[in-house]
């Protein structure tokens, strides 16, 4: 194994004594960085930055591997290991001068502590003998500058320790020349000066000793504006008195020092944040600076203290904790530095008056130390800069409500509220796990009302702990009332309102106004267009930037439309709403909200008209205001209307509730009508039901019959699409009757059409045709008339009037082709294909349905596509193309399941089960068909029930259950309707799937 040298020029000495060096700059640099980090893993990123400080080549990984391989091949016995993070050079201390130096220096320290200065001096001299010159002299690698500087500091410290040992051993005479040379190289090094003064004094050269003090003082005053420290002053005084300034008479050491507050015992979560901060602060390069930012009450200081305690071993010289009071009354920087210097052993007249001089002394005290500085609650970058140490080995952790954007080179950690699980953990630790576990649902209500904010949770938990008999539900109820929420969130000296108020008072007047305006919007996730509309001022961007900087508004990035999004914490919004109620009139608040809701309505209107209209209810043109946003912005936002709706979906559903709460039901209806175009198209039925129920309840309470009945009609549509035919039909009839009393023929035409389609599912074709004809006659717009004609065609199928249905479907298709609307065209083709199939024109039917599927695949109309695929499956079954039929049914079922369209999903499942019978798997088909039968019966769908019984009969026959087969067949016959061409054709097609496939 060769011996390596880095304490001077990079050298490799083979066992015979021959010195060599790697060929090429990259190999030398690679070996140098591995040797400086011997026996430690060096990350690949660090190696790449070392070898290619500007721009690494695309093949850097393979190049790096090649260089490592060449080093191994070049030097026999060289062990370079690869691990998941990087590369490690394994070397024994005797084979690397750096490790030998450190080993000998450590032995010197141990001997000195044991009171054996002679042995200590011997070890130190052996350590210093390893140095042949500056570290890696002749090889400049920018990435290693900090490491080189740190090693030079180690060398200087070892020399000073060696001098102390030799002075203690009485060997002062031979040290003066060596010390004078070192002083010339390091004129500000007070420890060297003190040692030289001692050596000269002991050599009988008192005047020369005092001259050293005089020169040192002049240099310190001139360059730093400070006086010599306590140790130099002590030695100087002893020399003046003619006494021997024994080194052992040093003052008590200042380091290590720990000023950290106690670590919090009930910290919940934050493990990932602590891990990230630990990685940032403990990387050992430069002076890392990490800033924890976040809204008031997020737990920034708690996290900083917890992280600092975890890092104590990484910073053995100490941890300083500096409260800066930035949110309330920022402390004077001179006072802060004065306190720090006193803590670091600088007292009395040694503390300069000038702030910059104090900062210089502070940095000097921390030089070459491993100290973590925690700056809590910083007000500004200016307050922080003077408190940053200047040498590697130290690190700084800052907390601030502000982002401190002007602090260059800092890593920022925005602190979000706790997760739901973490919030519950904190509550359990404060109020007791048994109590929270027993009232889990109410505990979750408390956490939600607190917005998972640690300060609010701590207050709520403390209140529960103070009152063991207080039911959690009672506190949850109080917190859910926004008017009194902030009153409830205070205990002792902790209060959420006061914490937020500190940040608010630090804002400019324009930002304060913007903050109050944002509080009027109940939405917590805000797009930039809504924020600027609320503020409505030329200085809106500057006010927004100030709120973001103050952590009262969080910029969360761009949404898929390219719009900046902002988040405001719920408790922060409640505080802003309180201020608005106190400082502004109701008319001012109403006017602002009206502007935002008008913009939302206009955007929703434009977006809805660019989507296919699939929801079977009218879209009113009344009460739509002029668009307040710029045309260019509108076009960018709505370039893809479906994307805009997906982004704003939750906000628009929330807006419906908010508008209803203030009595703006008509505007809520207009927004919901437009949102429904997207929700129904993508089968977001839960959101539709929630919003329409909210609108219906608000309208009923206000006695607004028309809006209430429109909401009810839409809720009946949702019952219909889920297969609850009886309830849907009942709802449609009640709505139609009330709309007739209100004289609203346009809406009634849609409701009657929906009723007609529902009656078809119930097997009441005659009633369906009557309702459809009546709806068509009432229709005032083409969309509702077309929808009514489709219902007529479906009813005529079941009445056996196929030629009449064909005529209707051909007219619908002609209109659809003229419209150039793919969705309308695909739906029209599906309707015609089935009429052609019922008329016995199978080849035409197959060509037509295949065109329908092709056209609909180009659209977002997934429901229409599922229906066409189901029809394609039936037609393919009739054509004897069994595999294609099953595949079409499977694709249709997959879509219907995703869309939560249960009736269609069940009908596809029935067809697939029929194919299992033909495959000899009737035993598997029977339980599936029974489940389908139960659900169709519950829906009230007689035709669907009858079809399922026919297939189930065939399954029973296949497994030899004769009695069950006969019972199913008899019940199916009882449900048959004369002249129902639709049912008879479907029975034939489904039963064809139960036949064995041809060999």
C-alpha cells in the first residue's frame, strides 16, 4: 500500500521510496478530494463539482467511474469503495499524512490533559512534522478551498497547543524565533502573541515582550477597532509586574457553551423537517444558513429549538440562542452583539462601541469553532447579516415570519400546518390519549377548526387539560363558530389573535387593506385573478408580495392554467374577516365580493359554453354580467375549459355555499348551472348533489320556489343517473307540476324529457311517449327538442314502432352532422344504430355504431362513449362476433364504473356473465347475475329485470338446476311487454352469448 501526502504537494510514495503522482488534472483532483475525506463517503455530486466546477459533461457518471478505475489500476492496493451515496477511499492512519497528523495531535491533547507536557510536546512535534508546506500546494481545486482553510486552522491550533506544552515544560528559549515567524504570518492571532510574550519574558527580554503587546494592540485597534482580549491583557500585566505569566493561570474556558431553551417534550411530527434542517446545517462546508419561515403560530421556534438540540453533537463548541423579537419590537443590533460578546467572554472595555467592530469581535470569537447559532424571530435580512459567523465549522438557523428574501445563499424551509395525524397526536399528548380516543370525531373537529396550526392546537389542548370534564364536542362547537373562534383560542399568555396581529401591524397601509380584502373571500386556495380582483388597485402586486413576504399569504405555485395560486390559513382568514367587519362598512364588503363572484361567473359561463352540454337541464342566459377581467387573461385561463374547471372545481362548489349564505341565490344558481356542465360530463355527482342540496335548502328557507324547484329537478337527474328510477320519476313529476304553476315552460320541457327517459327504464313506454311528446311541444330551444325526440325514439322502440323511431333518429343525425359537434354526432349515430338493429338492418347498424365509437373517442364525453360501446357489444353479439362483443362490453363497463353509472355498469356485467355461460362457466355467472337482478329490482327497472331473468334461466339450465330455471323463466314472461322490440331483440342478443363459441 503506498503512503499518501496532502499536507504539502500531493504525493504518493511507493514502498521502495519512489514518489509518483497521478496523470491528468482530473485524476489528481479526484484523488485529492478522496484523501481529504479519507474513510468517509464523498457524494457523487461533490465529486462531479470538484472535477467539473463549471458545467459537467453529459457522460460525467461514466467518466467518473473511469477515473476511479484508473486510480485503482495505477496504485496497487488502493481501496476505493462504492456505496449508495458516493465513493470512499479506505486508508490506514499510517498511510496518509493527514490521518497521522490528526492521530498524533489527539495523542498530544490527551497527554496535556493528563499533566504530561513533555510527552504532549513530543506528540505535537511529530504531528507538525507531517507538514511539508501548504495543503495540496500547486494543485488549486476551488471546491476544496474551505477544507484547505480548515486544515490550516488545525495546523495552527496544533502549533499553539505544542507551544503551551513546551512552555509548561520550561523550553521557552528555543521557541522565540519560531513564534516570531508565526506572528509575522498571523499578526491578529492573540494566542500566539501571548505565548511569544511569555517566552521573551522568561528569556529575560521584558522590553521585547512588551513591544509584542504594543504591536499587537496597534494592529487590533487599527484593523478591527478592538482592544486585546483578556488573556493577552493578563500576560501583559504579569510582565509589567515582573511576574511569570504561567500559562496554567488561564481563565476558565468559555467553550463549550449552550444557550438553548429546553427541548419541548410533546413535539408532534416535524421529523422530516428536522431531518432536512439537520442535513442542511451539518454538511460541513462553508457557513450554512437555514431559514424557517411560516405563518404565525406554525411552530417555527419550537422546530428550531428541537433541531438545535438534535445537532448538539455536531457542534461540540456550543449553541448560541439569540431572541431577536422581530415580530413585536425588533431588538437593537448593538445590544444583541453586546449580549453575545459577554456570553463569549468579552467583557467591560474590551467590548467596542461601534456595531461593526462588535460584529468583527463576535466573528473572531467564533473563528475555527464548531458552533450553531440560532437566531429566533428575525425581523429582516439587515438584522441577521451582522450575526452571521465568518468561518467554516459554524452554522446558522434562523426563524422568521418573513421570508427574508434578501438574505443571499440561505436555504428556506416554509413550515406548513401539521398533518391530520400529527394534529391528533399533539391533541392526545396535551389532553390525554384515552380522552381523545374516546371522542375521536370531536377531536378531529377541534383540529379542523384549528386548521392544524400548532399554536391553536396547543391552546385548545391546554384548555382541555385544564378542564378534564369539558366534553370535546362542546369545545369543538365553540371553535366551529367563526365569530367567536379566535376568542376561544387563547389561554394564559397564548393567543392566536395576538400572534397574527403582530404580523398585521408590521404591514404597510396598502398591504393591510389587501389583507382585509382577501379575508372577505372564504376560499383558502386563491388564484391570482381573484386576489387582484379583490384588491382592485394599481399597487396590488406590491401588496401581494408584502403579504407573501410576511407569511400571511403563501404563494403555492402555478396551476395547470398557468395562473399563480395563493393559500391563506383559515385562522388567518378569520382574523382578516374580523378586521373587515370592524374597519369597513357592509356596502364596501358586499361590493368587493360582488366583483370576484361576477368574474367567477363570467369565467364559468365562457368555459361551460366551450364544453359539450351533457347535463339534461337548461343553461339560462339571464343575469350574466359583463366580464370584468381582461380578454387576454380570460383566453389564457380558458384555453382548455375543462382544465380551468378542474382547477377551480372546489372553489366554485364552495362559492355556491358562500353565495347562498349571503342571500345571492340567483348568482349561486347561475354559477352552479355552468359548473354542472363540467361535473356531469366527468360524473362528479357528489359535488353536484352537495351544491344543489345547499341551493335547494337556502331557497326553501327564503321562500324562493323557482330556484328550489330547479335545484330539485337537478337532484332528480342525479337519482336517475344512479338508477333510482322510482324516486327520480317521483321527483320529476313533482317538479314538472310546480314549474307549470310558475309558468316556466322551458325548464319544464327538460324535466318532462328526463321523466320520459326515466319511464322507459321503468318499462312504462306509453307514459314515456306521452311525456316525451309533451316535452317536445313545450321546447323552445333546439337542445331540449332534440333530447325530447331521443326519448320519443326510445319509447317507440318499446312500443314496436321501429319505422317511426328510425325517422326520428335520421332527423337527429342530420341536425348533428350540420352542427359539427362530435359529441352530438356520436350520440346521434348511437341512437340510429340501435334503431337500424331493431329494424333488422344489422350491417348498417354495425357500420353506424363503429362510426359513433370512433367519433366519441375524440371527445371528453365518456358517458356517451360508454353507452355507444355497450350498443356496439350488443350489435357485435348479433353478428356472431363474440370476442369483439365481450371486449366492447368490458370497455363500456370499465368506463361506466369509473363514472359511477350503475345501471349501465350492471347491464354490461350481465352481458359479460352471459358469455361465461357460453364458455362453460355458468357456475361463476350465477352469483353475478343474482346480484345484478337484486339491484335492477331495487331500481324498479322492469325491462332490465326481465332481461336478467332470461340470462339467469339459461345459466340455471347449464348447471342442471331445472326448477330454478323454470321459476326464472316464468317470472321473465310475466314481466314481458307486448310489442317491446327493444327487449325482445336484447334477449336474443344476450342469449346468443350464452351459446358455446364455435370450435
